[in-house]
C-alpha cells in the first residue's frame, strides 16, 4: 500500500534548518501554499522554527503514528535516519537527497546500505534523488523548489524518473489548464519503481489518466502486467532508443529486436500509448479529458477547405475513418443552410457559411447522429472580429460532449493572446492545431482499442508444447547445443509444420534422399549462419550432384560431431518466406517476432514484436502491421499465402517460448507460407 506516500495524515520533514538557503524550508512553504490538510513535523540538527513549525532535534521528541518522512540530508547520513525511522515505526520514506547511484561506485555502496536498512525495517522508499510528491486534493507538495499552486484539481497523475522533466510537464499542464491529481518524482528507484506507482494509481478513484516519463524499466514483465490490468489510460515517454546490438550474435530474431523495440511492443500490447515528446503528451492528455470515444467514425467540419484536407490525412493516420455524411446529419445541414456550395461530403467544408449561430447547430447535428463516434470542428478567427460568437464554441462543444457522451473536439485558429485567455477560462480542452486535435482524439480511440485487445483470450500450453519443452530441458541438462535436426524434432513435438529431411553423416545416408530437387545444408556448431559460411546448396537435381555436394561440404566443415552432418531436404514449394522467432528479454521475458524472412531480414527490418504467449487475433494483428503484409495477399500473379497456417505457427511458437524458459533465442527462418499450409525450412535454437 502506497497510500501514505500521497495522503499522509502525519508528515515528517527531515533535514530542516531555520537558516536561509535550507531547501527544506521550501517544502514547508509549499505545503502552506497548497494548504496541506495533515499534521506537519520538522527534524533538524539544531532547534528553531520555520513558518510557525518547531524543529525537533531528536526522533524521541516526535509523536508516534507518523505516516511519511521526507529526507533532505547528506547521502552519508541517510542510512542512520532510515534506521531511526524504522525504530519509530515510520513505514514510508521519500529520499530527496542526491549522491547515490548517479555518482558511481561510492554512491552505489551508500544506496545498498540504505536499501538493506529499509528492508530490515519494512520501510518502502521513494527515490533517492527526486522531488517527492504533489497531490492537489490533500495539499501535499514535497518538492524542495518553490512551487506555487498553478494547477486546478483534476484527474491526471504524473510519474517521472526525472524531476526536471516532470516539472516541465506540470508547467505545460498549467498553461493548458489540464487538471492535476498527483505528481510523483521517483528518481533512482532504489526500492519502489514505475510498476508500483501504476498499481497504486490504478486504484485511486481521483486519477483518470496516468502519464509517465521513464529512463529505464526495471521489472519489464511486471510493468506490462500492471499496465495491462489498469483500466485507466497510460501514456509513456521513454528516453533512450539505442539498439542492443550485443544480442545479435546468434540469430536474426535478436538482431531485429532491440531493447527499445521490446519496450514499445510491451507498451502497445498492454494497451498503453507510447508518446514521443511533451507536445504529443499534452495533446493526448487533452483528448483523454473528453468523453471516451466508442468507435472510429469521425465527422470533420471545417471553415476552410485546406484545413479539411489536412484533417482528413491526420485522421486516417490516427486510425479513424471518415464515413459518408449520414442522411439525418445531411438533412439537418441542408435545412439550416441550403447553399449548393456546401458539398455533402466528409470532411464538410463550410466555406461560404458565415452565420456563426449555425455552427453550433451543425456541431450538434453531427454529435447527435448515431453513425458518428466523434466530431472535429475547425474555426479560424481574429480576436477582434466576432470574438464573442467564436468564444461560445468551446462551452457549446462541452455541452454537446456531455449530452451525447462522445468527444467533440474544437480547433481554434487565433492569436496567442486569445488562445492563452481561452485556456485559462475553460476547463474543457480545445486545440490550436489540426494535428494536436487528432492526436487527442486518437488517444481516446487507442484506449478503447487497447481495452478490447486486453480482453482477447491468451491460450495455455498443452501436452505437445510441454513435450517440446521437455526435449529442450534434456538438451540443456546434457550440456548439448540443439542443432537443426534436433530443432526440427522439438518443433514437430510442439505441433509446428517442419519440412521433411534426412541427416546424412556419410555417403550411405544419402540413399534416403529420393525426391529431387533437394537442398543440402551443413549442420555444425562451426556454421551457425550457414548461408554466410557457404554451407547451403540449393536446387540439387540428382543423386550424382548430391553425392558431389556432400563430399565438398564434408571436406570443408567436417569431421562432424554428434548431431552434426549434412541435412538434405526436398526443395520447398513456392511461397512467401517469413521469419518467425522467439527471444527472452532479460526484463520483459519471452517474446515472439514476425517479419518477412530470408537472408535480408536484418536489412529490411520489417518486423512485429509481442510478449509471449499470444492468441490468434494478436498474431493476425502482427501480420497486418507489417509493411510487407500485401505480399501475403498475393502479388504478380502469385496466389494468396495461407495466413491462417502462418498464424498457427506464430501462436504455437509463442506458447513454446512461454512454456520453456530454457530457450534464449529461437529463429525459424524461413518459414515458407504456401497457398495451402506452411512449413519450417530452417531453425536455430540457443539455450540460456
């Protein structure tokens, strides 16, 4: 329970002094400005008074029942203060002091000592190196910088790893008049991390939206589970997008799944929204303060044709459709304004309509229509020209949104002074650009789609999957590498369609290869990437050429150990080459990767990534999201590929990855998807 971190009844500030420049004094002033509704106690090395509050010099002078202590003391003294808090029965501490992990080895030692002490007493710690928490409802504000109460009480909660970045978000929210519920600066995450705060805010009825700035995710799978279980919108800005190239040594799968890609996939799959920057964050927040959208049918109404075109493009990019104007809506518009210059289409261009009184009626006609899920109205005006009528569009949109239970977004193109005035005057959000309005509406749509996605069934393992996992465990216990032929056996046990093959260790074994043409592939720990090593020969037409090929490959790559040799396979029937792979991320756990296959997979980088296991609907969504998806539908006279057979492969592999933690990477490339059915042509398996 993190309740005392946000709603303490008795709050202790540690490190106070009545001397000018003491940072703790700023916290006392902030608490006064925010009208903190709890009891406040101060502790310092010397007695004194700060804003009417006496400074105690010993924990023995303090009463029992303190919920939360906030520390601003030198890092070297934090451990002793944590020990004193534990003996006093204080169960939650915010360490705002710096000087820990961020300063290298010496600070890391201090951090470990502090954590050991906190755990010995059962204390939950926020920070260190943070700004603490702000809660508009209770008047809590523990930031050590002066922080005037600029924000109205609202539903947005901010969780930030950087105090400075978090403050910049708060300033942006204040300028846009977006209501704040809570602010949590979590710093170095010595104990509590982003997962804990998602869980805490998910259960807080004062919070309706969670926005996060993160520099690292400590417990990836737990974070994913927490976000997936949260029924509130979660927006995430994650800095650091470098690729984890060191993982690419073994398989194509690892090469195309960098750390940042894994996080993006997890955020999306959990139903959250990854945000690029502060401007997008604010736009998304504003959209989420309107009624939740129910579908993707958008009506666009514009005073100018150019803005209508821009809005149409941006709407499609956010997943909306612009359906034809419903008959009831069209009849209403025509009854209001019979001009033939208004074309009956969506977007609706009101270019020659200058009767401002009719704008609200047209907005209402769109909002009232059951075939429309959201309305976007765009209006341009100068502050001195028809100002009063234009300003009335915002409260009118708010009334319509509440009445019909759907978002009605207004974009006002006007001067900056007028925009600033309107933002301060109205709680209902409005937008100053087409793009930001569509980002806001798109956030609402993404949330609804995310909720539907979370409801999809995820299959459990079965006997075949468990048998395949047992085979892998046996290989690991024996200390053996799982080579291609054994990999085929594992996949077959898991219910995956593997190509028929013969493993030849000498010329006599070649007699079993009776169906030509065939391919010959070296199976050896010395040729992990067989194509790059020259260990693959395709299109062998007869037994004579096969024997010569075997002799050449055996000479170059032999002698062969157990499980090694030359694998002979019939040439696969025509189809689409796909990569289907799995990897085990150190933070997020088992993953599945899908993309166009063959030798160019790392060059094309056209892949989709999900946390495993997944069900068929998620597998289909992975395929639909590929840039190369049209290839599966048939191009240049080729028949459509059997997508459902490929979906079966993806789902079965995801279940194997979830069932068998011994697998570090699994790379099926290519999986040949035919007009009917699919077959795995090659596989590599690396164990943990």
